[in-house]
C-alpha cells in the first residue's frame, strides 16, 4: 500500500461523524428488530480484521487499514439496511478524505465495505477478506436486543444460543477456525446452518484470498 497520511484506527474511533453514523445505524436496526450493530460490533470486527492480517504476516499498515475498514463497515445502516455496504463505502470516502487519508488506501477501504454483504459482495483484497471474516465471526448472545424469548425469530435464537465465539488464527498452517459454543436448548445447530450457510461460504472464499483455509467448529465438532 502506498504511503500517505497515517490515519489510524484511533482517529476513526474518535471521529464525531463516523460515530454518529454508527449510532444512527444501530438505532435504526433496533427499530427493525435486528441484533446489535453498534460500537461493540464495530470495535470487535476492527480487532478481528486487524488481528487476522497481522497473524497471517501482512504489513502493519495493511492491518491498520483492515481495522479501519472493520470499524466502518456497517455505517451505511444509518441510511438503509438495503445495500448498506455500498452506502457505507460512500460515507467512508467522505470521512477519510476529510481526515487526509491516502487515496489508494481509501479505495481499499471502499472496496472492502462495498463487498462485505454475502448477498452481493465478493472478497477481492486481503483487507476486504479480513473484514468479511471479522463480521461473520460475531455470533453471540449479547447481540440480541429482544427481551422476550417467546418473541425470538431464528436470528435471535441462534445468536442467543451462542454462548462463546472465537476466531482462532493459526499462522503456521494458515487456518482460520471459528469456534462456537451453542446451547442446543435454545437453538439447534441446524438452525445455525439454515441462516448462516451463505456467510460461512463467503468466509471460505475470503480465506482463499488470504491464502488460508477456513474451518467451523461447533460444540467441539468440526463441521467445515
């Protein structure tokens, strides 16, 4: 990646505009009954994306750009859920230009954001691939906002039943393993596959871009 203004993840995390977009997006999705997509999710995806790139030997600056993209990937939800990746890319461009980021890096971030949705996205760069894996790895009971289990839909049930999720990165074998502990009293493993199969397929494609392999382990049983 070319050198430019060294915009950092911390710069983005403290930017009032970006924070406003994340808050509005999370509030909007809350009205639709979606799981949490706020600062917790943004920070976690940023951390995972940066960590994946660092552990797999990518340059530190590329890992930092991956973390920036991970933090910003859902800001398009402040406009609409539909095509929110494309909206996020355009909003990110304005913010990153304002902060003086190198245009080559801005293009990488925009591509990552515009391609993180499994319905329309294709992993094309290491940064984009790392953001996809970080995003899809966040399955956890703390994301559920619905207080009434009787009113859970399948997404609520699966997330609420996920008591632990961890992305293990083995740099030696270049294997990315998503480890989940699912309480089968709340959701059957088959329900996970019913709604997340396309996401796991996208993670496998993303791992290929990183010259790595992707594996899924649920309740200590390897499924992918």
